[in-house]
């Protein structure tokens, strides 16, 4: 006697949806993502929001709780104007690296799009956040929401006590230095953000004591001459050289009040929270796009998505992974969705159906058979730079038409340095990977010395790559913020990283009352 398997009914018909529809779609997606693909995710919290709320989320970098600052309103006004004029669309979703993982979905989305974004964000991004080593090392998903609430309330209390002008000026300066407010190398486990409010008073008392001991024992000129090691000991106490400029100012700036130090700490903790995202944009979007593509196809195969819903999905997916050619007016660099998704699919092909070329370039994974096991390992243990170096195949280089073009300002012609041959493939990978290296993209600026015995001038070095100096206007504006926070003169020397020769020097003095006391 034969039995016939019953095909599941579609999760929905047409574009309309209700909350029960979202729940059904989530449960069906979870069965595939966890049960078949082996994904490991935080519990999901899905929030349905409207256009205004999505624009508001844009303006506050996607955070559900955040302190107030004028720049957020500026971003809101700009994005709203662009959206109303039809010059900019809105994201289908925003996802928060927290536990539970919060996914915002637009109420204007169709049922198909809600299914897509739940697969993409609530399972693809969610898995990546929970398992990638950088997020484990640098972020505290369990405590970020509590910390944001503490930060919002603390800054609000500062506004009430010291005035909105003083707090706004301090945040302006801190935000200007935010990209230089992270520890780039492992120091310890990620800060337990849930404990920050409880530890704030205890930490402040300790920091004030260390700070007072430091500046009370600053030697005079005569004692420096008698003890030539005094300044070296002082530099060691100040942990110089120091790349985390906000950390240095929080701990050592002579004229900052305790509340100002805590605000600097808040800004740099949030900057540290976002640090892994800047290093994994390609992988994170590639992972989420690959996951939603597999899930949506699986739902269609099992009869849970109609043909009409599948056509709608494929149209949206194709737009997301579209890579314009270099001479296309829409070209704005390499689309991380396009390259990330293509590489994930290529790895799946290498694992399951390798060619002789794949065997040569990827002997450890070619033909091993379990594509999801390989991908889960890659998502956990790589960042964009190392991912490209290790897993970009010659086939992808050919598919995207990549080559290395060298442009030297000292010569009249550009030179093609790498093409599609064995040496060229490796050179192209190295060159492209460098563009995803944070150290390459963010200026190397460090505090290197302080004239403790004299005028307390702060010495900062910028080690210029390829003799490229900082933009004059931007350097002047940011250096002014640094001087205001330090409270004394600041000198920044731009040094050629190859020859250690001085290229340029910038000087800034603090403005009287710039931070409002």
C-alpha cells in the first residue's frame, strides 16, 4: 500500500499579512534554518514599524534606545527629504546585535518581503552576530540594550545638571574622534555592559585617584634633569603610544570633569560595539543573503511559497545582488551583497562539485561534501580581509572582471599590474583584501607623548600610508576637538610610514570655554 505525502499549504496568499502570518513564516523559516542548515541563533524579537520609525532608526544608527544629539535630527531630515522626493528607498529591515536579536520590519512590506527579511535578518545576520569571533571578542549582546538605556539616562541627567549646550559640545568633540575610540587589538573579554551602571561610581572614584596621583607627581624641570627616566615612567603610566584616543582622554585629560570622562566612555563603548561590523560587512551581508536565498528556495520547493511569491522574491533578490559595471552610472564600488553572496555560492560549489582548478587552490575544502559545515566554520572564524585572501577563487575574479590597476601620481600613465593568470589571481586577492583592512582604511593616528614637565603639550603622530596626508580641512577641525578635550596645545605630526620622515605638522590650541565647563 503506497502513501502520498501531503504538500503543505502556502504560508500566505497574496500580499496582505497579519501578525499570525509573520508568526507562521518565522516558524517555517526556523525549521529550515536551524533544523536543516544547522544555524545557531539568539532568540528573535521582531518589531513591526512604520516609515517614520524606520527613518528615526536610520538617524540613530539603528539603535532602539539612544541618547539625543543634533546630528541624529540632521540625518533624519536628510533621509526623509530624499525618501519623499523618491530619490532614496528605505531598508526592508534593520537588525540589532543583541540578545534577544531585534529585527525591525516595515509594516508597508508585502507578506513575501516579510518572509524574506525574517530569513535574512532574524536568521542570517542573527547567526553571524552570535558566532563570528569578532563579535564574540568585542561585543556584549546580552548587555547592549541595558547599557544603551543607562547611557541615555546618564546623558539626560548631565543635560539637566550641566546644561544642554555643555553636553552637546562634549558629544560633538567625542563623535569627531569616534573612529579613533576603539581598541583594535585584543585586550580582554568584551566589557560586561550590564554592569556598567553599577560600576560607574566605583570606577569613577578609582580613576580620579589614579588621575590625581599622576598629575600631582608631575616633576619639575630640575627633577627631570636629575632623573632622566622620569618621563619614560610617566609615558608608561599613560600607556603611550596609545591608538585609542578617546580612552586616553578619558583616563588622562587634565581638565575634564568626572561626568565628561563618563560621556567619553559611553561614546567609545558604542564605537567599540560597532567595530566588528566595519570589518565584516562583506561576510555578514554575504551570509545573510545566502541564508535567505536557500531558505526561500526551500520554502518554495516544499509548497510553502506560491509561484507568485517566488517571482516577487527573485525580483527583489536580483536587485539586491546586482553589480553595476564600472562604466555604469549606478556604479558605486563593489556591492557587498553581490560579492559576498557570489563567494558563498562559490564555496558551496567548491565543496560539492569542485573542478581541477578548485582542487589546486582549495585543497582543504574541495570535494569535502558538507557545504554548510564549511560555511558555518568560515562565518565563525574570518573577517572580510582574511575571507577574501583565503577563499576568493579565480572563477569569482573572472566573473567580476577584476584586475589590478596601479595609478602613480609621478607617472603620466596608469599600469595594469595583475591580470587573469596564476600570479595575477594571487595579486588581485591581496590588493582587494587590503581595501577591507581597517588598518588600511582608517588613518593610523596615535598619541605618542605628553610634555608633562613643561607646557603639557600633547604630541600625536599620523603614520601616512603611501605618503598620503590627511585632508587639510578635516584634520584641522578634528584636531581642534582634540585640543578642546585635552585642554592644552596639541601637535600632530604626519610621518611617512616608510621613511619615518616628517611630512607635515598641524597645531591646535584649546578654545576658551569650548566644552562649556
